[in-house]
C-alpha cells in the first residue's frame, strides 16, 4: 500500500495536452482526432502509434481526457503494486529494507519523462516477477505481462515487439521443459487476448487487425532509414551506452548471483528496444536509455541486496550509472545546461506531480475548460484570414505536409489521407497508400499546403520546400507528391497555399527515357526534356551498412543539386523511397518557385543541370547507383479549373 500511494503522488501526472501548433503536437492531434472519429488504423489512418496511442500522447478531444485519466490511474497504481511486489519477492530483506527499497524502485520508475517507458517499466516488473515467481504467482505475473505486450502493439509497435520477444525469452528461461511448454501456451493465450480484445472493443470486430500489423511493420522497418539523426558529439553518448552494457555484463559475471543474472538476461530485449530508440535519432531520444537504464540498475540492486559479493561488485554497478550520466551530459540536446537538465529530470518526482494530477481529475470540467483556453491562444497564429477561409468554405480539406493543427484552428472539415505527416511516410508501401488516396474519388475538395520553415532544410531562403533534418520536402513521399500535383492546382497564395482539383490531370504520360550506372560522389547530368524529370534510384547497401542499420542506425544519404542558373543546394533523402522516383527537375528551392510549380508552370529557375549522391558510409566500398530517368509529360495550365488563377486570393 505504501508504494501504491507513493506511486500515485510521484507519477499521476496531468498529462492531457491542448491542441497546439508544431510538428510533434500536430502528429498527436491527428492521432487523437482519428481515434475520436473512430477511424480504422492501417486503412483510414496510419501513425507511428496505434489506435490506443492516445494513452501515450493525449490531446483534449472528445472523451479522450476522462479515459486517459483512468489509464493514468491504472499505470500509477500498477507501478506501485508491481514495485512493492517485486521488492517483496526478493529474498533476505527485512521489513524496513523492503519498504525503503520499494519506495526507491517506485521513485526510479517515475523518472521517465515519456509515458511509453513508464508503461514499459510496468511490463518489465511484471515480466521479471513471472520469470522469478513460482507457482500461481509466477503464472499470474506472466499472464499480466503478456496482456500488456499484446496491448502495446496497439499503442506503439516497437514496445509491443520488444515485450513479445521478452516474454518469449522468459518462457525459455524456465528450468524444466514442461514449464517452458506451459509458459509458452500461457503467454500465447494472454498475448492474443491483450491484442484482440482491445481491438474488438474499439471496432466491434477483429477484422482489419492484420492490416494494421502489416502496416505497422512497414513503419518500423523504415524508421531507421528515414529518421536517423546524428548531431555533433553523439559518439560520446553512444560510447557511454556501450560501456554501460559492458559493465552490466561484467557485474553479472563478477556477482555470480542467480536471481540477478536471470533478471539481466530477461532485460536484454527491453534494453535492445531502448538502445535502438536512443541511438537512431540521437537528440532528446538519447535520454530514454539513460532513464530506463536507471530502472534496470534499480532492479538489479533489488535482486542482489543480499548477495555475498554485493559490496565488491558495487563499484562496477556504480560505474554503469556513471556511464549513463556521461551519456546524458554529452547528448546533443539544446534545452539548457546538461547538468541542470539532469538534475531537473532526477528530481522531477519530488515535485509530487500526483497532487496536481489528482486535483485535475477532481475538477476535470474546469481543467478541460482551461485546456480549451490554452488551445485557443496557442492556435491563434494558425487562424486563416477571412478570404482564405471563404475559399475553403464547407469543402472537405486535407493539410499538407503535416501541420494538422490547422484543422483545429479553423474548424476544417478534415478528409485526411491515411498517413497525414509527409516526413513520417517511411517507405514505398506507405507512400502508395497516400498516393492511392489522392488518385481516388475520396480525395478532398481542397488541399491546404502550409509553408514550412526554411531552417529545416538548413538552407537560407528555403521556406516552403523544407522537410525535417535537412531533407527536401519533394523527396519525402515521391508517389504522393506526383499524385497531388497531378490532380490539384493553386487557387490561393497567401499565408498558405490553397489547392483545388484540376479539371483534368496535369500529367499526360510517365515514360522511362534512360538508365545508367553512376558512382557515389560523381556529378551526373540531368536529361534536358520538356516536362518533369524524375530519378528512380536503385542502391545496394554493402553488408557492413546493412548490419549497422540493424544494430545501430542508417547513415545519412544526400544529393547535391546544381541548377542551370548555377545555384546549388544540398539535401538529404530517404534511401528507401528513392526507387519510387525522386522529383529532380524543375525542383523548387523556395516558396516563390513552389508557388509557380503549384500554379501549373515549370519555372526556368528550377531547372536542374546535374546532381550527385553521397552516403555516410565513411570510405566503405559501395556498389554504384543505378538511375533510371523518367519523364512526366505535362499539359498546360487550364483556365477552366474550378477556381482559375486569376481568381486567387492574396490576403
């Protein structure tokens, strides 16, 4: 009971967010909006999180808030029960020692600043209770852990996969063959229940679940390729994580304590998931492994408090903690002095956020009214001028490339494409779903194309064509881009670009005109043909690059673009998308050239003379690229469109 009360006070956080602008808040808004509307994941809506992703990133829409507070209470109380039970299961501790260790473990599991890893910590404690427990206690804990593992696939697929692998390993860690078989049967049944029952509760049937899982696999497989980010100083943080792993292994060997070694073996897959999350995108994500690593250390200390060699092995474990702190201090995150952010993270539970959480729950109506006011103030910069809202009127609208918060700010009738964020369309399978949407009669009557900040492309004056991490917006989802430009044209150019359907498709034909093989780093002339030139790029990764992508992350790949006007830009591209046909010429390089292209023109200043490709494999011998040049023949702009260019509104 003590740990439950402590857990609620330390971790019951008022975490429902108001709708607000921004890249990540827009993703959260879109997922919550789709959940409220009952859209079917994997078909009508796709996200890096599943249909229960609102549990991790709640936005105050519909009935999300009361349901989220319910799940938060389950999480906080569950962590308190699991931490207390785990400490009680450790042999040899006295009553006072159990209480103190239970409170310590409860404190540590609430250090995670992302809810998904507090849920993962709950799973870990239940899973280890199942590994160590005998009889009904062990079976019950394994059953609960398996249910969570299944449910995780509907919250965030990476956690679900890691949890599933862990419970499978836990079965194999049983000492007797009969116990292994019985645990496998138990885990399979409860994992299926954790997956199927919430899906059926959401949609009334299990139909569509397989599609969601297939699409989720496509998202997971392309994450490293699309989202890899290495900032200056990342080597120290990554090296510190490796030292942490080595010291944990050394501690287990030196300690020779059966329970602790068994726990460390069981933690292998959760640590692997956390490692990948932390090193693929090496910014604030790197801190995930620091805080979750402290949970692992706290568990191992709990297991070994009565071990004979605990004091002699303690310097090794202390070194592991130090390596985590070094990783935090050298993580390239620009949010204040590293020491100050570390102290803030480690002391955050001392502020007793549960008091504010309980107050928000008791006064939920007042709390939601406050969130509504915060939303209005935050979304004010996205409110469109009257003339632009008149163009949209009551039409169905989609927002491109990602700022879905325009929907909330302007109360739009949102007819969203399946994956509503261009920078997260990781591979051709997802790209095809979005392209098919715009090729179908379901496409919206208007498209709001907002201008992206040029700083995203790391190129001055690149506003409107920048994606994240120095990527060019036109290369994020090649098939979808061609589909949009084929069916839409510009009708208003003001604070945003507003597009309406064309009377007839823009492109007359798609024809392959040449195929050649070129080495990395060599300038390649772009064919001089009327219309649009695409490049379907075939690349083969050397074995070392494939292994690095699996265990670490994909290195950046980029293209130098030299225009006929001698201007040059350097942009990243997603290698998994390159075979679909990257838009090469004419390539917009600022908002003005983008406006001209959306109007139906092929601006001369956007004509590209030559390109060259770079990879980040650092001297590794790589097979040459194979480029197939494709020509899109275009028709001239038609003044018979629903809204002609002469009718554009420029507020």
